[in-house]
C-alpha cells in the first residue's frame, strides 16, 4: 500500500504565520501518486486522460476536406466530384463525432473529481489539494487538455466548414431520397448537438464550465464556495510554485513550467465562468495581478496564447467592476 511517510517529502509545507497568506505548498504535478482513498476516482479519470493524448494528436493532424469541397461546389453537376467530396468528409465527421463524444466523457470525469475535491473529508480546499495531490494533478491535466484542444480548434476553420458541408449534403440527399452511406454515423439530432459544440469558440472550455455549473446546481447542500475556492486555491498554488524559486527549481522538466502556466490560466477562466461575479471583481479570491505578473515574467512568445485566452475567452473581464490596473496589465503588448 501507499506509505504515509511519503507525504512528508512530497509536501514541504512552509509554515504559515499569517492566515491571510496564500496556500503555500508544493503540488507535485510530476510524480503525485494516488493514495488508497483517491484510487477509485483516480482510476476512472485515468482512463479518460489516457485517451486525451490521442485526441489531441488527431485534432492536430486534422487537415480537413477544403479542396474536395471547393471543387464539388464549383462543379455542381460533376457527380464524380460530389462523390469524392462526400467520401472525404464522412471519415472526418467520424472524427468530429469522436471528439464531441470525448467531451461528454471529460465532463463526467470532471464531475467525479469535483465531487472528491469538494466533499467534507477535509476542512478546506487547501487540505483537499494538498492531501489528494494525484486528483489535483488529474484536474490540472483536464484543464491543460482543454486549453490545448481549444487552441487547436480555434486555429482550424476546416472543422466547421467540413461539418456544415456534411449537413447540407445530407439534407440534400434526404430530399432526393438518396441513401447516404455514413448517415447512420450521425443522425440529425446528434448533428445538431455536434454543430452547437463546434459553434463555440472554445468548445471544451464551455463543456467544463457548463459541467462545473451543473455540478454546483446538482449539489445544493454544497456551498458554491466549496467549488470556487477549490478553483481559486488551485490558481494560487500554481502562481506560488511559479514565482517561488525553490519550488520552481524542483521541477525536473521545463514542460512542467508551461503545464503550470496553462493550468493557472485554465482555472482562472473556469472560476470566471462559475463564480457569480467572476475572477476580476474585488471579491474574487484569485490574485489576478499576481497571476498576470507571473505570465508577463515568462519569455513573451511562450505565453501570448495564454494572455489571449484571458483577454478573449473570459466572461467578466470587460465588466464595469473590473479593476483598471488589471485591464491595462492585460492590454499591454
């Protein structure tokens, strides 16, 4: 079994004198292993995360059928070109369906993790994240996947073009009573849902924020703070690890730094969606100035995408109540 003395060297908790201080512990994103109490949820989520890598690889390799579609549209009477474009689009739609179905699994995994990280086992979110490091790491991996998926999707216009061409062709075939191979793949109702999914600029983030909001509303006995505090604590932990040299020096890989940055931004955006007044208001528990400063202290080309995510995919940044300093810190090029 898992030996408890391991916890000691996993977490050198610095002694907190001031209670207002930020949670100060090292969250071992590189090596955290599940304890017996975490194992059941961890194993469920692990199955989903194992598939997340191949989903990103497939999305990255997604080239689209732009060429075939253009030729078919320009030559509407050429049957061979119509068939060629349909043959090119059907397998791509199979992939898009697969990504969409994965989003449902990701949401279910998020539910399990939130359940474990917000329940009454420990007094506060810091204790949860500190003592359930393997689950905290999985939560971080889900956020990391989400931001990466959405970045790839945003820079690939072929996805929506392919899918809408598929739907137009399908309805034309229906009108002409042509039997469409591939139709059994995605029926009309599913096509509507998939279409809505890809219509969002950041579909995976929307899945997570809807999933988190649903989690909060389904668990009426659980104060919303349990969930939002879990998110704000995670943001603080990432920020503190990034700005504290003796923590940062414990990362064995440079990739862990970019992982941490991406997770910090992911949690901020999620908090901004789920918290009633968002991440940028005075009552927010996230130190936004500190987080933006950490991003600004990195080599600029490495964080431009993350700064853009804060600029363009948050919900409350442009509210009246947002602190002017925070706005101008983000606006600076």
